[in-house]
């Protein structure tokens, strides 16, 4: 996995975590749910890239 994609996937997971935390602080359940989804999406992309790298070697 190239560095740019790795950073993008990590940033997506971090944005999701931040959004989830902000939703928790403000009491906004919708924002919490969107944050959880963003975090899961970023983590899934990271895992997929790691699996691809494992099969390439």
C-alpha cells in the first residue's frame, strides 16, 4: 500500500472518531452514528489494503 492511501485511510478513521466524540459531547445521536460509520469505513479500507499487500508478496 502506498503512503498516500495509508494516510488517507487513517485520516478517514480519525475523522470518524472525532465526529463520534463530538456527537457524544453534544448529545447528537446522528453525528455519533455517522462517526462510527466513518471510523469503521476507514478501518475496513486499511484492513483491505493490508490483505492485498499480503497476497502481493
